[in-house]
C-alpha cells in the first residue's frame, strides 16, 4: 500500500501537498523504496506543519468529533440518526475523535477498515465509510481540499444477493400453510415481486382493478415517498393475487392493505421474514432468504416466456440490472424456446 502524498517520479520520491488550495510538488533525492517513501513522507509532513504554522488566515480545522456534532444537528430521519451515531461511536470516533479533520488521511481510514472491520461484508464497510465521507464533506473546501474518504481503495463492491428461488411446489406449500396477513403479504411478494418495504406501504388507493400502483415504501420504520429506485410503476396482477386482494375485507382510501390486528399498518417487515423462515423449517423446506420470494416471481415470469424488459418494469429494475441478476434464467428460457422450435423441424 502506497503512502498518501508520495508517488514515483522516475525512480525518485515526489511529494504533493496543498497550500491555500494550490497543489505543490517537490521531487526529493530519495529512491522510491519503502524506506525512501517513509523519509519523503516525513519531509512532506514537516512542510505541511510549517505551512500551517505560518498561515495568515484564522481558520483552524475542527476535530472529527466537533464536525460530527455539527452533522448530527442537521435534520435526519430517526433511522438515519441511529445509524450515523452507531457508525461514529463504534468505528470513527473511537480512533479519530480528537484529530483535526485536515490531518485525517486516506491511509488512516484504510487502517481502521482493515483492522476493525475485517468481519464485515463489503456492503457494511461501504455504508460505514459513506457515513464518514458525508461528515468530512462538510469540511470541503474550507478546511480540506479533498475528502480523504473518497479514495479508490475505499470503494467496496457489495457482493450480490444470492438468487435462489423457491420451486412452484415449495411456493404453493408455503402459501398453503400461511394465514391472515402473513398469507396476503407473501401472495403479493410471490405473485407481484414487490420489495417487502413496498408491500407494507401499499394502501387500498393503490389498487386499481387488476393493477397495483407502486410509488412508495417504508424503510426502518420511515416512510419513503419514492420506491428504492425512485421510479413509480404499475404492476399487472396475477389472477390469484387479484382474487386474494378483492376478497380481502377493505378499509378504503389511504388505509393500508397489510394491517395489524388493531387495523394499523406495519412499520417494519422483519416479523414476516422470521415467520417464513420458521415455516420453512417446520415444513422441511430447504432454507432460503425470504427475499427469494421476489426472485421466485421474477424467474417464474421468465420461465412463462415473458420478455425481460417487461419483467424488469414489473419488478422495478432497470433492464440492465434485471439481465445481470437473472441472466441464467433469461438464457435458459430463450434456449428452451429455441429447442422447442428445433424439435418441430423435420
């Protein structure tokens, strides 16, 4: 791993730093070896400190703690506030609490990620670095020229969620053993492919004959005025789902479709996930993440011969993302159709 601010210049160490937002560079007589880079880094740090000491402007960079406190004063959703506090207290403030933000380097951040987040997934690392990035961005350009959390080595590509759909028999067996709102929740998930937060956000005003208008969601108890991708869509209903919805006792207008026993809507969907996991165990069905209810809908639509572009629109994907996620089933369906044609050739 290279040292920030030190790079190779024809076999020698070149250092780079900023003075009053202007980039400064200097080639030093040290060879670009590990020991040479360490010496160059020390020279760079001395130059930066000398510059700060002689600055005529009164700006003193705040510590990360002070900047974080300012960030938390901004209006944030309750769930976002909890997440930011958790990330700060567990990772960033633990190590950088009293460090002025203009002294925090990308290398400091990388070390914290390497030493203290090794047990986390790529997606979890990405969200924690994103929290720090958002806070440090407040210091640009008054105190820092570039955000140290915005570095190529701090980009984490989340692993894709495993696509492992249920078979038709498994789906039907699960639905046959669900009742009440659990049943309706998973009928919507299996037959319309909605995301779980979209299901609990549905109201009776969103049902139009044999179509559902999907325009919102609920995440961590917080209402979202848009879907995950920010795109509204109209979902054509499978006849079984249309019948289930029209046979459900309705409240009208903006009242939720999926309700608690007291008639109020759900703010979270985790309880539905837990009940499906338990039901899989009770019925002897191989474990799947409940999110595979959505994948089941997508793959069965493809197996029925529907075009990928139409399927993507129904599920709220871009066509490219849909093709990447379900390429195995897209190719399989196309090949099966071509094989059927071939069998009819003399």
